[in-house]
């Protein structure tokens, strides 16, 4: 039986029970969950194994790569610049990044980058990985790229490119790389263990990922055996030229080893944030209220930041999705508390979000990346939080 460490405030015991069940029943190897309510922690739990290869235990300060949950942090940086008057989200990108005008992109506003409407999910010519990690070659490639649909006419999840697109605007406006801006303006004031570009002296704290394939590989079975509601998506997975595949093949090689020191040290504001669950929850808590005297965005800025900008069928994920200017919004398949929630998921189930109605902020990180649609670990935790609030 996995030992669960940490603390839970009275009334939030269901979260401890759900967290323990994730280890005993749902495949967690090492994980942590944290919940803030009205600026104070009410759940802070961790347990399991941080490194399945060595048996290193997960401790209070273990760091975990959170994949696309990073996007919530990067979006927050952009909204801070907007609140300060340094960035106009409705201004064309070329106001800040003149080279972006190539191939008919003159009129794309910054907001469409944040809300996945720019049509820049992929590159006609992928960038060598070592150059992408160095930042500027990828930014230049995206500046020259043609949109793959009419910008603003549809939305589709810019899984990889979003970080360079939004991050380059942050860099042009602030004069700092996006990870450095986040470190100075968000992580430092709140005391967050959250890095976009991991310092070398923090690497020993990082958990190692494990990858669990789905029980059935739907791309390997006859098409007529695929459940009808999944056939369009499976057909896209099988097609190397589909948006669903091209969106994750913007580097050469397309596969990225997120455990490698080089990848963790780079700044990939869409996908390589490394954090504790506590840091995720604390950041979102400081978006909806004060945390130890720090509030990241004024209420009126947050209201606009969390307002829906794009919704409906996603051109990449091929399921309904909803986005504000950088944050994911609740859908039937996206586990948040309710209609007043906003945040971001990450590959494998990591999740950070806030809910304005209940004053709740949530963070969950884990190292077992479970493929397929059956992974419900974050869902069970969020359901436990919801029960604790009634």
C-alpha cells in the first residue's frame, strides 16, 4: 500500500480517499495534489515513487513535468503584460513581431494566438530539435509559416507551436524570454516551485516519467472494429498528414524526450513546465484572489482573460473544446468544478485550474502517463473536491 503524506483540512477528507484510490486502483506511481480555497491550502498531499528506475520516493518537494498545463502559466504572463498596458491582445501580432506578417498573417490579432485560432498548428518544414530548443529558429519558422486554415474561421489545439507563438510575443514586449519573465514576475513573488526552463541545480528534484500504453491500440485494429464515435479520430491518428499528427510533428525528430536535461533546461512555454502540485494550485489561487498579499491579475482583467473566445469542434483534437485567451474552459470531458472554472490540462492527466464561484484552486501532477481515454485520475480528484464543497 502506498503511503500518503501531507495534510487535509476538515471537510476535504474525500480528496485524500480519492488520491489513495488513484494509487491502489487507477495506476498512479508517484503523484501530488493540492487544493487552495480562498487563498489558503486545504489539501496538500503526495505519495508514491518519483523514479520508477531507482525507487526514489516522492517527497513534499518533488518536481514534475506537467506538459501542457504549462500553457496556463504562460497565458497568465501574457495577461499580466496586457494589464500593465504593454500588450494589446486585440492588436495585430505584427505590431510586436513584424516578421510575422509573412504569408498573409498581417491581420492576425494576438488574441487568436492565445485562443488557438491562428491556424499555425504545424510547419511545412519541421525544425531540427536542437534548433527548436534554442528558440529563435523556431520563432523564425513560425513567422514565415502559412496558416493551415483561414485565421479566425476555426480553432484547433496548437499543442506545440502555441508556446513559441505566444512566448515570442511575450519576449518582444517584455524584453525577456518567457520563462525568465514567468520566473521573475510570477514564480518569485509567490514563492512557486515552478520552472519554464529548469535550472541545473534543480534537476535532481524532478520525477522521472513512466509511460503506459492503452490496453488496446485502436490504430492497429480493423477500421470496422473501432467504436463508431472514435472512427474519425482514429482515422486521423493513422494519417501522418492529418492535423492531429502534424500538430505534434513540428520538430525533427518529432518525438521529444522530456526527461532529457537539454529539453528540461530549454524554455518551451507550451509543454515543458516543471512544477509541484502546490505551485500549480497556488498560482491559480493568486489569479482569483490574494495569496499572502499577492494577486496576479485584477478582477476585471481576469474576467476578460477567462471569457470564451473559441468553442465547438476542435480541428486538431476532433472533439468539442473551449478556450478563453489562453486557458481551457470546462467541457463534458474536461474535469473542472463548474461553468466558472478555467485552467489547463497536460498530457497524462496533470491539471491546474481555478473556480471563481467556490474560490477554489487545484493542482495535480503525476509521473505515470497513461495513454487512451480511460484515464480518470484527475476526474476522480476533482469529483472529490466537488463533494467536499457541498
